């Protein structure tokens, strides 16, 4: 399985500022959009399509029992 792409703290802060600017009065919506943007950036860094990247993560979270 390929290695998960990581984003830097600087990239995360930039995404947070963008999301806070887009949704200034809704912290819950900010959280959802930030998570989606983080996944999209990780997918881009891994050279994968967004949905393929999400599918590749699915097997990592399964309980081995």
C-alpha cells in the first residue's frame, strides 16, 4: 500500500485561514470543509484522484478483528 501523503503545518494554517474566511460564523462547517480540503491536498501530493485516495485510506481504518 502506498504511503499516505502528509501536508505541512504551513499548508494546514493556510487552509484554515481560507476556510475561516469562507465560513466566518460557522465553526462546524469550517471543520467539515477543512477536512475535505486536507484530504484533497493529500490526494494531490500522492498523485491520486480524490476518490481513489479516499478509497485507499478505507483499508487502513478497519479493525483487524
